[in-house]
């Protein structure tokens, strides 16, 4: 039955029950990938093979309107809030762990994508009636295959505020994005720099940016398929969710962002290896809090990067980085099999010439990916 709740979950009786749920949600979690805070609600949605999981924030007040993120898991497992709820510090966001219409690896056939979007369209009004949702702050997101659904949805649903993609992007057969729909909307793309989906995620970020979306790109250095367990060390997703919740005082946010930026630059300057400083500055320039201060702030970081790359200890890292980024962009433009073999040779040459750089560690992952493709 549409919207039927599972027997263990009782209908809340006004503010008192929801406040109690908020207290339960405040219980500590073991880790970012441990169980989510206790108390999520499960709802059956017609056509979905599992109940969706709804986690309200610790500071939830039904008298206020709250942003909501519909989040699809990857090709295995089930509905979850375990990554994104810790990323928002368990505050300010309603997280809906979405289910699929069938089990197994999500294909990209038009019919299957349409089925999943249909599931979302059945779930959304139920969530909006059941919880205090801001209709102007409805976001979609997902990991791997879940990201394919979210990316498609952004171009199909003009009412969607933005998307959050983890280890994902979209595939060649998906005709994305639609400029008239995505222009100006926030898009977060985060991926491990040594994950096989790194290039797919980068392609999505570049395509959405080209069509006018406000893209945050975050590569988690030396991580594979897993999202970070420490959102202090990799703060992009947390900052993005904080900025786009629409909650909080803007002046206080800027003050916090400024304090964070100064602290982070101090940490980078203390890094003992020039290559580590170089890479950290490259990642720093992409983060949402820095974007609050406009192009001049980014230009200031770019000057620091150029100065470091001009020093004897930073020259090799700078050269390797430019080659690495050039190869990634070239592959985004042309992925014919005969061309891929040339890219593979170029990655291997980079590894031979710059073996001790931080960049070489990431280039090795791309070489391994291509090696499996062009056998």
C-alpha cells in the first residue's frame, strides 16, 4: 500500500514524539560508516523493493521547514543514510535513504531509469506530507549507481534544487545535462582519487560545469571506493551541505569559513613534503568555503601554488601534476580504444619520470584502469 508504515513504527503524535525522536537521533555514532543515529523511520513506498529510511536532524523542529536529500545507495546493500547524515553533522537536513524498484546492478536503459524516477515521484509527496520539508530545498544524491539516478533526475525535474554525487557521474548513453534546467544549481561531486570511477566523476563535474551548474569538485586523495570516514580531513561535502541547507546566519557562516581557511592554510604550510603541500593547495582551492570569498580568494591560492611549483623542491610535483591533469582532460574528450592505448603509455611514462611524486600515486591508478580496458 502506498506510504504504508512498517508495524514497529508508530505515527508521531505531534511535537512531543518528534522531539523524542530528535533526542534519540542525538546518540553518538561509532563512525561515519557505522550505524546511523538511532531512530530513523521506515516507510513502505509502492513499487520499491525495500522500505525507505527517513532520518530527521537532531535539531528538527516541525514548526520550521527543512531541506531534504533523497539518497540512493550503490549496487549492493540497501537504503542507508550512513554517509550523508554524518557529513551534515546530523543537523539541518532530512535524509531519505531511497530504495530501488528492483535488486541488482542498475542498468542505464531508459525504462529502468524511468522506473527509479517514478519511485522517487511516489515517495516525495509522502515525505513532504509526513515531515516538514522546504519544497525549494529538495535535493537528490547517490553513490555509484545511485548517482546515475540523481544525475538523470536533475535534468528531468526542474523543481530539484541540486544534487550530490559520490563516486559517480553518468554514462555515455545518458543524455545529460540539460542547460536550461541545471544552470545555476549546486552540484557536488566527490570521489576517491584512486577509485576506478574517478574519471567518470570528473567527466560529470566538467559537463555540469560547462552547462552552467555551480559545481563543487572534491577528489579524496589516495582513497578508493569508500567515502571519507573523516569529514574534517576531507571537508568538501560537509561544507557543501552546510552552505546549501539555507539555514544559519550568513555572516556567522562567513566568519566560520574564514577561520577554517586560515587554520587550514596554516596546516598546509607545516607539511614537511613539498609535494604534499602542492596537492593540499590544489584541493583547498576547490572547497566550498573558499568560494564564499570569490575569485580573488581562489586567485590568491593559485599564486601560492605557482610559487611552490617554481621552487626547486616543488618543480617536479608541478610538472607531474600538469601532465596528469592534461591526460585526464584528453581522455574526457576522446576515449576511442586506439587512443586509450596512447594515454596508457603516457601514464606509464609519467610514472617512470616522476616516481617519487604524490601525483604519481594517482596516475598509477589511472594506468591500472586503462590497462584493464585496452587488453
